[in-house]
């Protein structure tokens, strides 16, 4: 495993701000795990999958072509070639992502994807369980 910096803490503690600043200063990738769950919510919504479709949601998560890019100093979220950075920031996606992130099938698949994105190193990962579960 190459260098991965993890930032964890309670909501409202400033971890997002600190994570973005560290990533920018070090020229590392900022791994926004909240955006990852919002991307799952967006795609699940597009495919008509709800929280009861646990097996299908796990499969969806494992097949996502999800990536992050820094463009003009901004962190952008992509599904394939589609920039979904704005689409995932709606109240609906926030609520659905919160519901889906509680599902074991979704969390396990997202943990795998987060580890995959971290393998290259030079990553600042912010979010729940980053330093204890995802990148211990």
C-alpha cells in the first residue's frame, strides 16, 4: 500500500475542509467517500433500485465505473465519462445515499472500491471508518 492519509471525525468537525486542503497542498487525490455513496444513490435511482434491492445494489456498486479528477482546482466526480458532481448534490441524493450507505452490501462494495482507488497511493481519504476499516 502506498501513502494514504485518512481523516475521520464527527460531522461538522471540519474534516472535509482539512482533507481538501491537505490533498491540494500535497497534490494528492481527494477521495470524497460521501460523493461515492451519493453516486451509488444516483445510479440506483436511475435504475429504479430501492433499499430493499440489497443484492442488486451490491452488484451495482461492484460494477460502478466511478472516479475522481481534479479540474481547475475543483474535485469532480465521474461515472464513466459523465461528470456527476452537481447531480449528486441534491437533497434527494443526500437522503437516498444516507439510507443506502447503511446497507451491508453497499458498504462492503464501497470499501472494496475505496481500497482499489487507494492502491495507487497519494490519496487523502475522508469519511467514516477510513483509518480503522478501509485503510487500517
